[in-house]
C-alpha cells in the first residue's frame, strides 16, 4: 500500500528547498550486530527500505560508517535510482575500528574522503545533506568545529553537498558552525528521558533550523518508564508510539528518524507517531525527563 507524504503524521519540514516528511527513517539498525557487517537477512532489510518509500517517507538518515559501507550499499541496492522526492541525509566525522568502535575522523583529509565514500556507496553525484558528527561515543565534547566544518563547507561550495548540519554537538558548537555557514539541521541525542537540549530545540525552531533527535526510542536501551507505559495503556497504544508522538508534538522543527530493521515496526512507528496526546498525557510525559525538584 502506498501512502502520500502529505498524509503522514506531522506533514513536512523544509531543509532548504528539500521537503522532508517529519516522520523519517533511521537506517543504522539495518547493518549487522553492533552496526558492523551485513544483516542476517538482507532481503528483509531491502523490504524495509522499500517500505519506507512506499509509505511516502522522504527522509532517510544514514552514514557510510554504518557497517561500514553496508547500510549505504543496502539503500542503493533497494532504492537506486532514487525517487526525486527522497532525500538521504548522511554524516561524516567518525570511522570504524577493528573492534567496532567509532573513533573520530575529522581531519581535512578524513572529511574529504568520507564525503567521497558516501557519494560512491550511495551512487550519487551530490549529497542532499551532510552532518558533521562531533564528540565521541560518550556524547558531545567541547572544542572548536572550525577546521572540519570549514572543510565540509568547502565541499558544499564545490557542489558536492546541498546542505550541511552538525551532530552530537554542544550548543556552543552549533553557534560556532552557524557563524561559519548556514546549517539546516542539528542531529543530537534526545528523547522523553533525555531532555538536555530543550533550550537548544526552541532556539533552533525560532531560527527555522530542524532538530533531528537520534535514539528517539532510546537507541540500544529502549525507553522504559511507568509513566510512559501508563499513557500508552490509556491510549491503547505502545510506549514506542507515544514516545514518537511526544517528539512530534514537542516542537514543529523536530524530525523523527526512528531506527528499525523490521517492516512491521516501521509501519507501527510511522502511524503511531500520529497519536494525539491530551493535556493530561502531556503533563504525565513531561515529568519523565525532568530532574526531581
Ligand atoms: N548522529 C549520531 O551520532 C547518531 C547516533 C545514533 C543513531 N543515529 C541515527 O538515529 C537513528 C535512530 O537511532 P537508533 O536506531 O539507534 O535508535 P532508536 O530509533 O531510538 O531505537 C531503535 C531500536 O528500537 C527498536 N524498535 C524500533 N521500533 C520499534 C517498535 N515499534 N517496537 C519495538 N521495538 C522497536 C529497534 O529494533 P528493531 O530493529 O527490532 O525494530 C531498535 O533496537 C539511527 O538509525 C541513525 O540513523 C545517529
């Protein structure tokens, strides 16, 4: 069954001239365990990706570091030549080591090579959006973004990238990047239980910049809270759907990229995000990530 983009929960948000459905899809879960190597079931991964487009979703988030290469190659196998409406957002700034770690790779040559690798594995001449991933696996770390971000902007000026953003960034790094060149999005960890970017989200909304939470469902440790389960039970829904609906209603600049390797979960997440939350639901959920008074 095909669904049109305009009928998806939350409608669309523009990244520059690109119309992104606010319900998107995060492709990281398609690679093998630990985001290394191929998935156990390649056909299922391809079916999930084709399901994304059939649902009318126009935003896929990926990185050449997933697999590495594997996730981008699956996207290419499943969807190339890409529909005009589909926009693939990728990232540079980390590589993979032999233990499956994510060491930073933000030297000028690393950034140039990573953009080239993403172009090749995705089979594109121009990347729609590239995020510079900062910090490390433990989260954002202070420090100037100037050298790697200026390198990314140089590649944008050469026509290899349409739009740029930053990821895993502090508010100061977002401000520094914005002082160098316009950004269209910030991709940071945020969900019902991790509200550290509340102020940043509001500031970006006022500036017309998208905020794209990674780990919207809790990532490798699924969101768990009795308040969340109580709201889900009351609505006859699931904690995952409630968590996504809360994000969609939290701010108009929030774009969802829930990750799943399952076509069933893909559909549940896409439509579940459209739940309407009452004021009482909202008040109960709002307490989850707030520090105790
Ligand atoms: N910028 C960064 O540094 C960064 C870091 C991490 C992730 N990301 C991006 O953010 C995206 C989202 O993050 P994520 O995938 O790590 O975490 P997530 O979306 O918070 O959660 C994914 C997990 O939830 C499960 N899940 C999804 N839908 C479900 C449902 N309806 N019912 C039950 N379980 C469900 C998935 O398992 P199943 O596969 O079994 O559904 C998977 O284990 C990634 O795909 C990636 O594109 C970016």
